[in-house]
C-alpha cells in the first residue's frame, strides 16, 4: 500500500512539474523615457527562441509611454498553455491584425494588433516569412521536415486577410526565404539551405494577378534577404557556402529583372529607409570557426557604400551577435537586437540619428523581427 501511495505521489509531482514547465513566461515591464509626441505609437519585437525549446515570445515597446512589455503573449492568451510556440521566424502587421510566423510549430498565428489576443491560426508546414498586398498575405514555406535534404520544393501561399483561409499556393525553389513586392510582382529568395553544397541560386518572380511564376533570376547561392527600395530595385543577400564562396550583396533592377550591381560585402540583414540601407553582417566561416561582424550604410539612390556609421558611441563593441535591425522612419532612430549566446535573454538597443545609444532593454531569447505600429 505504501508503495502504491509513493508511486501516486511521484506521478503527481511529475505531472505538476510538467504542467509548470508548459506555462508561458510571465510578463515583465521595463521603463524607458517616454516620448509623448512620437508619431509612431510603438513596435512589436518577436523573439525566435532556440529551436526545440518552445520559447518563442512577443514583446512590445510603447514609445509614447516609454513602457517595454516583455512576454506579452502569455498575458493576452493565458489559455494557450504552450505559449507562442517553437521558433518565431517573422512578424508583420496588416490592418487590425498582427501575424507571427512560427516556423518549427508549422503555423502562422493571427493576433489582434491592439491587444495581442489570438484570433486564429493558419497551419503551414515549415513556414518562413510573410508580406502583404491588396488584402492578401503571402507566406513562404520550406515544406518538409526541418533540415531534411530530401524536402520538396518550397512554396509561396496566398492567404485572404479577411477569411484567414489559404486560397492558393505556387511552387518556387527549395527553402524559400524573404519576399519583396514591387508593383504587381512578388520576388522570393530561394536558398536550398537543406542540401549544401547543392544550394539554390535563384530569385523566383511571381505575377500577383495570375499568381504564377514568371521567371527565375539566377543570382548566387544560398540567398536569404530581399528588400525593395523606393527606386524599383531589390537588394538581395547571398550567404555563400561558409567556406570559400563569400557572402555578397546583389542589386536587381525590377524593370529588367536582371542583376545591375553587386557588392563584395557580407550582409546578414538590412533595413532600407529613404535613400539609405542600414546593415550588419554576422558572417560565419567554417575555416576559421568565427563570425566576422560588420556594420555599415549603403546609399541606394547612388548605389554606393558610404562611410556613415549608425553606431558611433562604441556600443557596437558590446553587441555579441547582431540579429535584427529596423529604422524609425520619422526620427531616424535605428533599433538593433543582440542574440548573445542564443539560449539566454537578448538585448534591444535604440540609437538616435547621430548613432548615440538612447536606451537598451532586455528581451526574450534571440530577438529578431520588428513590426511597427502607427
């Protein structure tokens, strides 16, 4: 009898412990200097969280009130025991809704942009990035199991933002990444990242009216980021092969859908505001076993690398792994995140137009993507 009681007790303890582990992280608040006159109300930061740790999380900075709220998803959705999920890979705002692409959890969470309350969920295997146009959301997805070299070709799915139902999908290259829309064409960077050294090297061009692939532009191996400027050009990053083929940046003219220029610089992410593209590079090499970290600014009007610095006070020396970047279009403040060691809370830094740090806050694990609220 005593043995049975002991077993029941131990099982109860395990159950309680497991239930406790599944609870979402509690919300934390950090105070910054308020800016009541800010044109931008604030912005969301989505933290990826390390893969298989179910630690994706959502933060929000209210610029006008100077309040940084960490882990707001659990507060808004206490009934969702497992929280946001596993690896939040992108975020975007369209209308009254906030969309969070949760890669390893195979879903796009749709939230109320004001409250963070969950509205719906769109299931999609190995989804990656999201963009919007004329009432539709477009999501790139790898398909297949994470890391599987035999995974099928990827897709871009079109979702109606009213019904929140997938309408159609079109096949593109293997492991498609970021997308950009110029006019009535959608461009998606294909990576082929699951099958090195047999990487993909194309940007697929889709007609948004027919939702079909028009062509594939040969660019370079292992593509990732793709951003549009105000002049109809696309800035596309290649990660190279991490050995003897270096990371580079390419400029595509969307009038001709051809490469017009390239830069021999490694760029991990960039944010374009007006005539300037602010970037950082965290370029890893298997030959050295190290990251090479750089920061810089490109003039996209003249298509030249400038000597301008967006961090001028030495804070860049404190940033271990720059992992996200955004620019406030009104104040020209630059926001940079630090993923640190990838398994502990990161940091978010705000720099003014002169490159001086205005504030810093602790984030969730691997802070990566921004969504501005106007």
